[in-house]
């Protein structure tokens, strides 16, 4: 008898085939193989859905479960095929997955009135060899200055929906950084999703903040929220000059509830200024925000822990003060919900899947497709509170049980390929 959990997973997987089908991805093999690309792609995504951390463990798992669900391709052939796929074509599958979820209304804003994406960079892999042209060389802080290489990407994650889906994955060339690749990465996001209502705001940390990047977002008819620090010294100093005295003399527009963190009981408070609108060439700038983090000591006294500044072209009344604090808080979902999960659950930074050729690039996309499938199951399709409270590993174990039943009962196998 099929249990309730398995039925939920069955319905979820059967109705979300877009990421499991490599439509538009070219098979680089010259000779026809007994393992079609569609079957290999499906095997890769489904094993990633159960948090397989290496290709060896994936092929060992699928070896005695081959059938319509998994193929029996060996590790060397699997690795070789993945390393030769076109990463641009793979990203197009990720985009198609997001478009399908948007059409299903699974990505509607949850707790916010508008769609918001967070864009941030990360190092996906670190190793002692240059495995592709995107790997950037660095040196360790030791006596020999030992070299090492990193493969890095910029990702866009939808932080306004219940499931924090990755909507784009963009490699960072070795000769540039997060800010330098932003125009290209955002250009793809704008071309792919800019015509829809998927998002209205792009949120980025201070490392991306520049007049050129802000203008790029503004001229695409979207809003930006950039963190503001010392890399924009004149803008930062002016924000401090106006907002810090305001914070000492005026009550905050909004405050969060007191929350317990490692340092103790903290609260975040908001002040806004409109005096800097159009300041010093930032013709689209409308607001500057100060979000102050305050710690309450055991004796009841308060101390300022941190002041963070933000610039935005959002119209004054587009978000309430409370919603501003929520958006600022949500930005870190790209770290806490997405990147942290990839590191702890998928061990992404180890690069144990495929490193040669295009392996790191393609596996990064495959992992994001699998992450999206599991995130949607955890936060959207599994509607009960119990489902949403389950850990990533608990969800993966339930998916494994579904795989076991699917393999045991041919009549219950979904038609993926």
C-alpha cells in the first residue's frame, strides 16, 4: 500500500518533469549509446535529489536499481558525458523549470507584496589544480605561498516565495569578480524573466554596489536594493551624515520583535531618508535606509551592534517600513536557505561529482535543479506544517522510499523519459 508521504512525492515529481528532461541539451557523443542522454540526465537529477555527494555514490546507488527510473551507466562514462555537455544549454533547462513553476503559481510572493531576487557570488569549488578556464588562482597564507584554484559563480535566488528557488547560475570568469560579472549575469536574468512579474526587485550586497550596476537595473524597469559600505565612500559618508543623527533624535519607523541570537536578545530598527534622492549622479536614487541592530543586555541596557545602510530606487510608498525590514532580512535567505544548504547537505564545495571539462559548470546547474525540486517539495507541495519542519535529510529519505516503491512496482513508475 502506498502511504500518504509517497503519494505526495509521486504527485510532486510526476508534475515537475521540466528539470528532469534535458530538452534542448545536445548529446556530445558521436556514437549512439544504450544510455540515452534523457535517461542519464534524469539519473543525475534524481540522485542529487537524495543528496548524493559524489558520482561514485550515485552510480553505486543506481547500479542495482536500473530501469525506467535510473539508468545503469558506469561512473567513467557518466563523468565523461557530463563533462562534455554545454553549460549554457544546461542553464536553459533551469530557466525552463523556473518558468513552469511560475506558471503553476508556486512562486507567488509569500509575506511580501512584490517579487524579490537576491544576487550573490560564491566559491563552488576549491582545489589544487586548474580544472577549467574559469578557475581563479589564489595563494595560501603559508611560507611557500602555495597556489590553489577556485571555481566561482553568481546565482540569483527568488527570496520572496516560500521556496527559495535558484533562477539563474552564472560562472565568474577567472579575470574578474562578482561586481565585474554582474552586468552579464543580470543581463541573462533580465532577458529570461524581466518581461514577467516573477520579480520586481533585485537585492545585492555592498560588493555589487556601483552607479553602473544600479543604472543597469533601473533601466530594465526593475528596482534595486544595494548594501552600502566603504566601497562607495562619498555615498556612504553622506548616508552616515544624514541618518546617524536622525537615529539619535527620531523614533524608528519600524522595529522587529526581540529575537534570541548567539550574542543575546536583539532587535532591528529602521530609519529612512529621502534627502539623498538623485544625489551626485545617482539620478534614480529615491531612498537610503539605515537598519540598526541593537542588543539588549541582561541589565536592560541597550548597545548598538551594527549599522547597515542601503540604497534603492524603490518608490517611497512601494513598501511599508515593516516590509522594508522584511526584505532586508530576506536577502540573507540566499546564504541561509540556499548556499548553506548546498554546503551542508550536498557538500557542493568538495567538487566530488565531475571536475574535468565542463563538469563543474554543468554539475552546478544540475545541483540547482535538484535543489529546486526538493525545496518545492519541502516548502510548497508538502503543504502541512510538518512537511515544512522536516529537515533536508528527512525529505531526502522520504524520496528514497518513493524510489524504492517505484522500482519494486513497475505499475507505479512515472513516465519520465
